[in-house]
């Protein structure tokens, strides 16, 4: 599920060798239908809004086969944040909220079994620095 068409193009190119095993769709998560063996959510839940976490998880649960696999990747925060940094909201994560693992965990209660949890917080700083470095190196092409 993806809202941005350019990400769809990237996904199609990235998964071309998998042919029919992968389906990438541009749609609002509330409009998803069908049944899936696997659902991978990368960075989407922070845009659903914390008041919709339960609904988001219920919809994923509804379309996932009984023996299906759901992977959730998101950026969390400690403590939860209802209003974020204005610059980050404008340029990095528009209309997003970074919530705590406790709130995300509450939204999966009774729906999914959490088998693994990783905190990559220490690596995220390196990722942001790499993004900045690439941005600065390519600024002349971006203008």
C-alpha cells in the first residue's frame, strides 16, 4: 500500500524479478481489499494518526491470511509526540506523529503476536547524515 505514485514506480522496479509474487498498490489504507500472505508497512502508520492506529491494525488483520506475516516498520519516539517540530513536519514527515512503542503495542493487542522487536534508533542518525551528504552532493542537480 502506498500513497505516492513515484514510490510505486520504485517498488515495481525493485521487485521486478519477483514478478507476480509481489503486488504494490497506490491506495489509501482504508480502501484496501483482498487477502494477502504478507503485509509490509514501511513508515505508513505515523501518517495514519495515533487515533487511527487501532483501525489501521484491524484493517491489516482483516486482509491478512490466518497464517500470514505482518511486518511493521516505523519511527517511534519517547515519549509520544502529538505535535512535532514545524520544520520536520513541513520537509521530512508531513502530517505525521511519532508515538511510543507502548501506544503502537496497544494497537496490535488481540490482533497480532509480536515475535520480534528491534530499535534501530542509533542507526537512524547515520541514515540522516547519509541523506544530508547525498543531498548536498547532488544539490546542483536538484535545483
